[in-house]
C-alpha cells in the first residue's frame, strides 16, 4: 500500500482513482500523518452496506407516510420514534 502526500494526491487524483478501480489502496497524508485511505468501493464492509440499506428503507417509509398524510411529520413525532427505537 502506497502513501501519498495531500498535495500530490490533489495533483494526481485521477490517477489515484484509476488505481483504486484496479483494486489498489492508497493512504493520503497531511504533514506526514495518515488522514485518509483511498480504497475500491467494493471494499466497503458488508455491515456498512447493510446499515445504509436500512437507513434508505426507513427514509423511504417516512416519505411514504408523509405522502399518505399529505403533509410533513412533526418534530414531536420524530422524537417519539427515537424514544420507541425507530431510527
């Protein structure tokens, strides 16, 4: 895994993205300290993907509920959902 400084990363971003597409990983540093890691999108952990899917499904459900009601959901309703564990 290669380490690249921030300035170089900005200058060669297209090249770094192409490398990620080929499966390579690159650490980006600022003042010689690692601050970010460029990885292929397929490397996203399964639990992160599943959490994103759950959040998207919940947002879609909220949107459908708003559509059925013909109006917005109140702050109080959202807080009630949080207390019920519906996030």
